[in-house]
C-alpha cells in the first residue's frame, strides 16, 4: 500500500506547456490549410480591352479589330460576342465572321477564344453588309457597341464607329 501513496503525476507546469504546444501546432496546421484553400478560390479573371478600331471591307463591309489582354490570375475564354447587345450570329442579311489569334499561341474561327494569363488576343470581326436585326441596321457612321462575354460570366465592353 505504500506504493499507492507515493504516486507522482505530471506537474501543472508541464501540462500547460504540452497543451500550449499542441494548440500552436493545430493552429499552424489550420492556418496552412486555410491559406491553400483560400488561394485556390482567389483566382480571378480580368480581361482588358487594349484597342478597338474599324476599317472598311469591300464596298459595304467593315473589319473590326479588337485587341484584349488577360491580366487576371486565371485563364479566360471569350465564349460569345455581342454587337449592340445581339449575339453576332443572330444578325441576318449579310455575314459576320470571327477570327482570333492569341499572342504566340493558337488561332481559330470558332468560340471560345482562349486568353491565357498575360497573353493578348486579337479578335477580328468581319461584317459584310447589309446586316440587320429587327429594326437595327449596321451602316457607316453608326456607333457599334461590342460586348465580349466570357465563360466566367463576365462581360467586357468597347465601342467603335463604323467608317
């Protein structure tokens, strides 16, 4: 019975040190996990339209050239082009065609047009008149608003006067 009376436990100081060390270790692990988790969701898409101009094409048409740059932290893709808030392929009468070329990369004539991080893209819109949609008609002297819609749900606007 003498042995039971002589028992010693862990001192309160050692207990406190162990609890604090475990708490700090867990806090560091949670902080690192949250940083990785937040970093995965903090990517953003940002397309900047750098230039837009129109030039005559044939007798009644135009070439519109738009250059845009992806300055975001994730790749972007333009999945639709709107002319005066109407999808480019909904205009009737003439034809509207697209051609895009990414800086140092791919080219194409169908959407989506990719824009990798830090890369610029030239989007050429060729309009052979007369094109109409409802009561809208594209003619010389008209200001055309062009909207680029991305797969991320963002919209980027520019406008140009048809010569």
